[in-house]
């Protein structure tokens, strides 16, 4: 049985959101360690060196990648919603633009993305 594209998309958004939250929490914990060290009088140069040695650059890059994945999941969900509203519910691009409070051009782009995604998934 085929799964509903909207359900799949929302699950993807939720998973990406949880991963983003985890990456942010990890970065915050590292920064809080640095802030406590600074409050205790440690030189900033030592704190920076420790943050880098503890994987600070990797944590920053992981957080940025997680944000990117979350934004991608949201964009795919929006495209799937638009595609479904057109193909299954028969709404016009103008109707969808009014409902979503975005331009008709943005809806057309999302619909094209939905069509491209459907073709790629069916191949």
C-alpha cells in the first residue's frame, strides 16, 4: 500500500527538525562550557582553542547542514501540498496562492517542483 505523500513529508520535516534541535543543543552545550570558563577568568584564546579541539568546527558545520536538511524537507512538503491540492483536490494555482498567502508565481514554482519530484520518484 502506498503511503500518503503529505504524511511522509511531515514525517520527514519532523525528523529533520529533531536532528536540527539536537545539533543546536550540542552547540549550545559546548558554548555554555566556554562561557562558564570565561566567567571563571579563562583567557578567550584558551577557550577558543578548547572549543576547536572539542570539535567546534564540526559542530558548527553539522548545525548548518541540519538547518539545510530541515529547510529542504519543508520545501519538499510545501511542494507536495501544492501538487496534491492541484492534482487531487482540483484547486487552481490562484486558489492555492490565496489560501497559502503567497504569490501565484511561488505556487507555480512549488507545483513544478512537485511534478519533478513525482517523476523522479516514479523512475
